[in-house]
C-alpha cells in the first residue's frame, strides 16, 4: 500500500491511462477500422499519448478542482 500523500499522483496516473486508452482506441478504430492493424495503431498512439495525458492531468487537475470548488456549494 502507498501512503495517502501519493493519492493525487496515483489518481492522475490511472485516470490518464484509462482515458487516453479509450480515446486512442476510438481514434484508431475510426481511422483503421476493426482490423488487426487497429491494435498496433492503438498501442502506438496510447504509449505516446499516456505520458502526455498524465502530465496534462497533473497540471490541469488542481486548476479544475479549484474551479469546481467555486461552482459547488460546500457542506451539503
């Protein structure tokens, strides 16, 4: 088990992996079709995109969290 201080990084890592996997899979299937080449195209795009998505989430998440906190009534 990891200490609780790693929760934001682990959350960003998992979220970026899942979301970039879904988005690149959809893009690969749309561009290549449901063919075996789609798997190769998807993996290449995903492995390139995941680190980009992770860095983006680590930068953007605190900003979005602050924005959401201003839009949501606290305590209810």
